[in-house]
């Protein structure tokens, strides 16, 4: 999964936010037998159902990011 995202930090934050959404009864994008929210979030990410749009850091221009 970390190859889909440039940073493990970003990946961790996205998965944590999605797990919290699932704990708060957000609609699941995949139907799994496992009830664990973090596992659900990771499976959704692996299936390509979660997209990450990284914004440039404050003060950084989009062209400087790469």
C-alpha cells in the first residue's frame, strides 16, 4: 500500500481517518466478514476504493512538490 502513496505518514493518517469514519457508522465500501474498522480501511485501500489527494505543504508550490 505504501507504494500507492508517497509517504507512510500520509498512508497511516488516511487509514486512521477512514477507520474512525467506519467506527462512526460510515457506509462500508466493501462487504467483509471482519468487523475491525482498521482492517476494513486497509482492505478498501488495497482494493483501490480510497484515493489520496496530497496537497502541497504550506508555502510550497505544486511545482516544487516533485
